[in-house]
């Protein structure tokens, strides 16, 4: 036990010891109700690393007195799983905590399925990936899916204080004095990851100078043992897409402070390529015709950021985000083309009017193509009355402005003036 990390030793023994996840293990939470009813079912726990997925599984075993085994979907073999199933058959049931369940291969899955059906195994799968994207439907349909959230700073602080006092599993046998700003550093830098906070605290204590039997943990000690803030962002994971979604929605909603917050998270992850692409999409999708010059300025900011690289790239990116967030908004461009695409996808294409068909080949006139076409530049104001849409769609209106800007209102006035020409 001495060689086990503090985060392992401090795992909760029952669900009453679990910190955070009150929506699952608090009063009225579904997992607590399962324990109370003594009717555990298989489940998949997903969320960022270090927030208590394995701890909840361990606490469930302690709360139900069932045998508890931990395996990894990748590193453990089918034979390992067979041994767990054999234990389940002997004892009636066993809890199997299966880490990285999203990487479970088909042979192992096929082996586990019947034992989930008959109750020999109660599977608790753990994953950092969204199970609706990453986990095979056959497993997913046999388990309830619960999302876990990063712990709050206060919950991290409680966990650290517990560990400092616990003489059996924690650091209570040491005489430790921790400065308040050091404790705050561990708490804030964890970003909801209780595992990293506990293990950094243990390193600080074990490597600290013992003065007359007392170990003092300073802010410098805390920074030395937890040098880089844990940042829950993986550009290939769900957290990345959640942040990108929040980033665009904050700009769309004109909340410049939220937009800058999510930009800062993306910059911290160093993902300039994705930031650039998303900003350009936002400029055309959400601002568009309400401020058409901003699309060009956004591209200029992106080109400047790409040429500068980080950390200086943050400056033109911030410039673009502030202007995008506070600009008038219009989605006319995207809704107009999507309206047109909707008809195409529903098979409402229609036949191109004959006078618009290509007439630059031998035999075109014999087919009646391009006959009667009126060349707009030969008419006053370069516009002439004639039909352009297919007969089946000639009354369709795809362009509909929202009147949010003078420019778009001008376009709408032009549309209103001309639309009857083309029906």
C-alpha cells in the first residue's frame, strides 16, 4: 500500500465518501437510488480524466459488498475477463470496472454480452469519450450512460484536506503545515482533476524538508510539484468539440466575455488551425450580410495570426473575436442556401428553362435551346424580365433577409423590386 499513489489510497469506500457528482450519488441521485434498492445495473461513466469514474465504481462495490475487479479493455486479455466471469458465477455476481471501454474489441465484447444479460457481471465502463460516438451499440444498449463532471475547487480542497488528516490511507502520519496560497494553487491548478491534485500534494509532502519533525508546504513547493495547470482539452476528444461549440455560440449570442474565455481555452490548447477555420465560418455564417466587410477583416486577422504564430497570434485573434461578437448578426446567407439545398435533396430540381440552356454547340437550336434568351446588359439598368427558375419552382423564394443591417435591407429592397421580373 505504501507504493500506491495517494489518489488510489484515498478512493472512497462507499458512495457517502464520494466527492462531487451529486446528480448521481447525492440525495435522489440515480446511482444512490440503485444502491438503496440493491438493484445495481450495468453503466457507462464518461467524462474527463481524474474526476472519479473509478472511485464511483469502487464506492459501489463497498456500498453493496459485491466483489470488485478492475480491468482495462486494451491491456487485459479475454482470459482475464474469463477469470472475472468465473468469480461472478461462484459468488452470484461481480462488479467489473472496465477502463477505456470505448476501445473494447469485438471478441471481448461478444464474450461479455451474455454475462451482462444474465447478471453474472455488473459492468461499469469508464471512458473519456462520448459513448454515443465511441462505444458499440450492443454494449451501450445494455448499460445506462451517466456523464460525470469536473470537481469544483471547493470539492478539490475538501479532498486535499481529507488526505492531510487521514492517518490510515492519507498523509495524516506526517506533521504537515501547508500555506493557504499553496493549497489554493493545488486546488485551482487541478481544473477539476482530483487525481492530479492529490498526487502533486503527496509529492510535495514526501519531497519536503523535515524541520524538527514538521513539513511546511509553500507556494513554491506547490508550483514545483504541480508546475503546469491541468487543462482538460484534447483536440481529438469531446471536450474539444464542446469548447468549439461554446465558442461559436458565444460569438453568435454577442457575449464577448464568454467568447474571449473560450478563445483563451483554445489558445491554451495551441490549436491555431481549428481556431482559424472556426472564425472564418462564424464570419460568414453568423455575421454575414449584416457586416460583409468583417469577413475580409477576419481573414486578415487569421492570416496575421498564422504568420505570427503563438504567443503573438493571440492579439489578432482577440481583435477578430471582439469585433465578431459585438457586430450585428445575420444568418441570411446560410438559411438562403440551405432552403435551396432542401428542395434539391427532396428531388425538387425541375428542368432548366430552354432559353437558359447552353446554346454553344451544333444542334442546340434544333433542340430549341438558348432561343429567346434576353441578354441583360442590352437592357436598361442591366436587368430584363424573364424566368430563371424551373417551372416547378418559379414562385420559390429562398432569399429572406432579417433586416438587421442597412446593407441587408438594401439587398432586400433590390430583391423586392426585381423578384416579380423573374416569376
